[in-house]
């Protein structure tokens, strides 16, 4: 630098070319120069690492799962302690005090209610009323959401298994997962429910020594929370099994029914989208799509009109977005620029 009189560039040619390439890549990711810098694009290696999940359910425990487990432990601890203290006021087929208390708590919170253990005093009846509502709330808000996350993690394994021989691109797998998410969810939950029904039936026939029909009948009445009470878990081993199996099976069925309803709704939505995209556009459609009444329909107006027909957005959504646009368009030019954003933010700060 000294020999050239300070005229040498600060960056070498290789560094300059590298920076130019990087800038070119960044410009390609922008729509215009006034657009904000986008987030880094998800690299192929990151996608591959994402698609390698899940290794183990326990290895994937995130704070949400830990929170759910903590809520469940607190609920079971408090309810078990309360029912254990009033165990002499609960009638029915009993085994061990602590085990019966946990079993009665799970049967109550899942609304199965076999009737093999019954509260026979005012205190136990009031406790049952309190814990059945809190238990249903816990299942609805926490356990079902945790089950959602676990099932979503297994969708990756299902998609990779379906394309084991084809070896498609990672982005194609992600796109397929997004497109068929509800369908894969139904498949996973259906398989899991069949496994739970089979395991419950086998356990009841081998440990509880029920007939195969009675065992299947008990499983179905339990999973659907019907709980007639003529067939139930009566042995200590059976009640230990029931504590975990009842929670998993009832939640799985609820999730499956919700997935079927979501799949039906999604199918109807897709049918509506196909109808909107295949029907012929008329002059009345153009008139309805002309939001600014200038006699010409632009691309943005046409997209908004089609999205409204598909039910993706409604007029209220458009009005709210337009109100935000007007607040940002300080100079009333009909377009947004960086100066508009800065002026709008400075105006908000002054307020």
C-alpha cells in the first residue's frame, strides 16, 4: 500500500470478487432495493439435519414436553394424595391404597368412570367433581398439544419411509409433508390407535384373563370413555397398565377424530380452490375485482379477488391491511418506501 502511494484498493481482487458474488446473491433474494434484507435461505445441509429427526422421543424432549410432564406430575401428585387421604370413603374393588388412588385419578380425569371405585361421601364426591374438570382441562390444553408435537415429529419418518427407494430432493420431501400433512397425520394416528387397541386386548386376555370378546369390548368402552363398568381392570398389574394405557388411548382417539375432521375440511377447501381456478372469468368478476374502480384490474386486485372466492381472506382482513397501509403511507403517494417507514415510526414515537 505504501509503495503505490496509498492508491491500492483496500480489498484484494479475490476479496472484491467474493463480496460482489455475495451481494449478487443477496440482490437475487430481494424483490427491490427498498425491500428489507431477507433471512438466510435454509441450506440443504440444514434441511437434511431437519429430516434426520426423530432419533428418539426422549432425545427430542423440548421445554413444552417438560412443562406438560410437570403439569401432569403435579396434578397426579395432588389428586392421588387427596384420594389417598379419603380412601376409606371410596367403595369398590380395592387393591393397594396408592395404586387405587392413582388409578381412580386417571379414570376420573379421562372421564372413563368404570364404576369399580365409587366415591360414597360428600368429600369424595366434591373432590371427584373438582378433579374431573381440572383433569379435562389438563388433557385439552397440554396433553393433546404434546401429542400433536410427537405425531408431527413422526411424519418425517413416514415420508422418508414412503420415498426410501426414490430418494427425492430434501425440498421435495418438505413440500410433500406440507401438502399432505393432515393425511399423514391421520395415517400415523390410525396406526397408533390400532396398536393401542391390540395391546390393550392382549393384556386383558393374558393378565386379566378375560375372553377375547370381553377384552375387546372393555378396550372399546375405555377408549371411547363410555365406561359401562361391567368390565374393568381389577388386578394390581392391570391397574398399573391402565394408568398409562388409558391416558395414551383416549388422547389418541381424540386426536384421530380431530384429524379426520380437519382432513374433511381441508378436502372441501381444496375442492373449492379447484373450482375457483377452473371456472371461466366473466365481466362481472372483473368488475367485482376492480377495487379502485379505475376500469382496469391489476395483478394484485385479481389475486385478492380469487383469494376471497377461495375463502382464504375476507373483506374485514383486507380492510385491516389497507388501514395499516394508509398509516404507513405518510406522503399519500400510494406506495411504500423506506422513508415512509421511517416517517411513520418517528410519528408513532412522537405520540
